[in-house]
C-alpha cells in the first residue's frame, strides 16, 4: 500500500500530465476547421453543470481522455493510486462544470487551480481558458487575456456598486 504522501504526489503528477495534454489538445479542438465537427457538441451548453462535463463527441472523449491515462501508465504501481486518481479527476471535472464557485471549496487551496469561474467563462466566450485543472498554460500563452480583462471589469463594477449603495 503506497503512503499517503506518495499517493498525493503521484495524483499531482497525473494532474500535471493530464492538464498539459488537455490544454494543447483542447486548444486544437477549438481551431476553426475542427471545432464544428467535434468540440461544438460539448459547447451546446453555455451554462455548464456537473454532469455536462462528460457530454462530448466520442472523438473528443478519446482525444482528451487519453491524457487521463498517461499519468496512470507512468506513475501507477498500485490499484489504490488508480482509484485515487479517478476520484480526484471526477471531482475536479464536475467542480469546474458545476456552474458554482463554492466559497469554501478545498480545491481552491490548490495553487493555480482553474475552478468553475475560469471554465464558465470558457463556455460563455468559447475562446481561451483551455486548461482543465491549472491556469499556468493559459497564463503562459495568454489564452486567458479575455478572462483577465473580464474579471477586472467585474471587480470594478462591484466596487462601483458598493460605492453607490
């Protein structure tokens, strides 16, 4: 039986690998020549909800789902790791598609965690915010620039609203 810290480290390794795979292939699925044939199915819902996360074209499921298994092939030496990774990934996937930014969500303590707001903007805007778990690829390549501008605008509107009240 692996020690808890090894499970945690390996789940993190799986998450980094899956997130990297997801970012680049998700971004590719948004290419104008591909989008309408495959990824558009997933974007039929502009306001995501938990179970909608799994609503996708079969090719998208194969393409993006492959990233889930790469970490298992590299790190998995015990069935408990498989169970832990499946659990972590499902919780994270449902969380970002929940449509709710839960205030005391323990996932929000993970540095660079995307969360529901980040992914909701992707479903609202259809451009940018391609990462599944972490925000670093979007930040590095500037694919979150519209999201950053939007959040800044919303903060200013909230501050103005507070001054008016």
